């Protein structure tokens, strides 16, 4: 229980750092990727989020730690309030509660594997090859689409890279714990760094022309889903109550996803061509949608 508590605390702090980094990345994209101070802020905040996230993986399952990463969008509520001057609506709070409720169910049913979270070099290569293929396909498809869909596909590629980077990071931590630094696979360690860098760059490009909302939501959903599936497959992580538990977790993941998507829509920046707010101070969108 103490380990789970540390995993939650560290993951929440990591999510806050990632949320601030997302805003810095969006502003960097708005300025044509120019500005040393903007790059420095985005990189430092991302590095802080990564560091906290990696340490959290040592205390909890991949499914729990990655799911807690969706809290990034909860921090987007006060960010939207401060940056755009919008009022946080009751619907946004409802989406936040859906996200938290889904997280609570996943956390309560997640069970750490009985064996160490270890990967052989061969298993690491196989997982890495599959990931490179998936990220490559999503990236190639992205360049054939318009700005919004391009942003979503690049964000999905970023989420995939980040998710597998977390899985491999847990394997590195497990190897250090089990046999010391000499037991760490150089290849697996290199792929952790490669996927983290690729995820960051793909995430940065995803904000260009697509704003903050859609890419951030896509990363927040794809990252934990990819990581949770990989955790179950490679580390034998499981959920309580057998098949029933898996079904409940799947339903909770859908509830959490609905909340994340809703939060992304409600924390989007107002388009420049439109009035930024309704008389009540809330964001307005075409067709009366919110």
C-alpha cells in the first residue's frame, strides 16, 4: 500500500509537470519553433515529468502509473482558466470526475506481477521493432492529412513511443534492482532514450496547427492504453477478479477516455477568428458545442 501511495504522489507531480510542458510546447509551436527560452522551458518541464514518472514506475504497475498520467488534463483546467480567462464549467468538472472515477477503478483492480519486471535483450528487440513499425506508420500517415488529423496522428505516435519507453524503463529499473547496473541491457536502455526523444519531438510537431486540446487528449489516451497492454503482455501484470476484473477495467478505461476527451474539448483555446468567450466567460465554439 505504501508503494502505491508513492506511485500516486510521484505520478501526480509528473502529470503537473507534463501539463506545464504541454503549454510551453504549444506556445513554442505558435512561435514557429523559435525562442531559446521557450525550448528550455519545454525541455526542462518535460525532463522533470519524465524523471518523476520513471521513479513512479518503481512503485506501481505500468497500468496504474500510465493511467495516472491522464491527470495532465485535469491540470489543464486551471491552466485554461489562467491563460485564456475562461470559467471552468460544470460540464468540465463532470468530465474531470469521470476521469478520476475511471482511474480509481483501474488502480483498485491492478495487481503487480509476482515476478520481477525483466526483459531479455531479445524480448526488448522484438518489442522495440513492433513499436518502431507502429510509430513509423502513424507518422507517415500523418503527413498525408490536414493539420488537425496530422496533429492527432502524430500525437498517437508520440503516445505509443512514450508508452513503450515507460515499459522499457520499468524493465531497466527491474534489472538494476535484480542484478545491479551490469545486468542492464545496453540496447534496452538505448531504446528508452530513443523512444522518449521521438515521443517528445512527435508531440512537439503535433501541436503545430492543431492547438493544445486534440493532441494532448490523444497522447493522454494512447499512452496508458499502449503501456497497459504491453505491461500485461511482457510483465504478466494482471487485474483482480479474473475475466470480470478485465471487463470492469475495460469499462473504466472507456469512462476515463470519455472524460479525457471531454476535458480536452473544454480546455481548448478559443479560435482567433471567433469571439474568445460568451458573455458568461465560457469558451464558445461553432454550432453551440462546448
